[in-house]
C-alpha cells in the first residue's frame, strides 16, 4: 500500500502532466468561457482527481458505466467513472460527433462540470448538455450561467440549430434552468430508472428563439480560433462579452450566403 510520500509524488506528477499538455496538438485546452461569476475551461488530467473528490452524492452516474466488483469503496468507484468518461470523450473525438466537458470554477475553486455534446453534429446541428454543481454552489444562479455559456458557444461560433436537454420529472432545478433559458417542451418518455420506470422530460431550444432572446451577451469566448478544425468549422469571429449576439447573427448570415442547408431532426431519445 502506498505511503503518503509516494501519494504526494504521484499527485505532483499528474498535476504537472495536465499543465504541460501541448496546445499545438490539442488546442481545446486553450479554450475559455467566462460569465460574470464563472470560468469554464475544458477538463484536463489535473482536474480529474479534484472533481472526483467533490462529486456530489446525489449525482446519478451513467448506469452503463463499467463496474469493478473488486473495489468496495463507492466513492472510488464513482471517481473511476469520472476518469473513464474523460478519456473516452477525448479519445473518441471526431468533428462529426464530440463531447466537450468543462471544469467550472468560481473564484478559482472547482465547483462543478458542464458538458456540451454534438452527436452527428455535422448533419443535425444539435447539441445536448449535462452538468452538476457541488451542493455549496447551488441556488446561486451558477447553473444558469454555466449553461448559458455553452449555449453561447453552440449558437454562436459553432452555429448550432437547436439545443436539447432532458431531466427526470422531479429534477426541478435542472428543468427550471432549462425553462428560464427558453427551452420548450419536446415530449416525454418512460425510461429505466434503477429498478423501476420513470418519466423523463425532454426540452428543446431552437436557434431563432435564442437569437431573439438576446441571451449570452455577458459570455466571453476565448481561444476557439485554433480549435475550429476539431469541430469541422471554418475560422469564425471571436466572442467577447457584449458581442455574442452579433457573432451568432454573422454565423447565420454566413450560412445563408453560402447557400448551405441547415438540417434538423427532432430528437426524443434519452439524452442528458
């Protein structure tokens, strides 16, 4: 069993690795989203341990995640899922389908995670999202700010046509954030929830409604320019607080001028 000096050495080595990833080969680590209270950066190896340590007890993990029967500590088992999902997201990244997980910080402290996912994004132009916050950061408007940040990225430079999200019918906090940002009903489904069936509520926000709302004006987006090939898009204007709506409109006009189709398929699956 490792003693404390060995643990310290391993921790320092992992932290150094996360800090030294070369942006030349993976420019996503240079991406940064800001809101009035929060900073969102793509997860790195250095975030894995700290986020696993603060993983909320009430967070429902992916039921399809691999379970290691030889590990009795539930906290460690849940932390392993965090690590594997991180490696899977980057290891399977394609311009057509991707999942970007942001570490959310407030005043320098890691307080949660916000993901943005584009499944078959090149054709569907639809994004999905998932997030969690530590208990001490809830009920402070942070959930809305972090979702608004990734929506500004999606509907702005990434030129998404729609955003979808889903939550169990009794997850009032998640549903409240979605509705406050303009998501509309998109059907319901019965899904497996533990050993029973439960009602999943699906919501959708379309591009036209996002642009008309003027939301996202306080969101800053930095470091995206070098990342655009990873999303399969051309170089686009950078977004700073105050011009998110203008960039979204510019993207809209660019697609119109090029005569490109904007396909959309309504999605009623079990998304997050």
